[in-house]
């Protein structure tokens, strides 16, 4: 087996493995999103639920 055939085989196998892993991770993402309960991410007051707004202090000087 020549070095060119070996490198071509390695590149082909790594490409196929990358495609298979991408499809598998996308399917896992879709399954996870399907199981997640639907709820609003905004409080009735309009504030985000998960984030707290940060106000930096002004520099005195």
C-alpha cells in the first residue's frame, strides 16, 4: 500500500466519521429539544428569567 493510498483512506474515513458524528449530534439535539418543556423565557413583567441586568458603575476621576 503506497503512502498516497494510505493518506487518502485516512482522509476518507475521517470525513465519513465527521459526517456520522454531525448527524448523531443533530439527532441528539432534536431529541433533547423535544423533551424540554415549553415555557416562556420572559417574566410577565417583561424581564428575562435567567439573566440579571448588569449596570457598570461610572468611573470617578
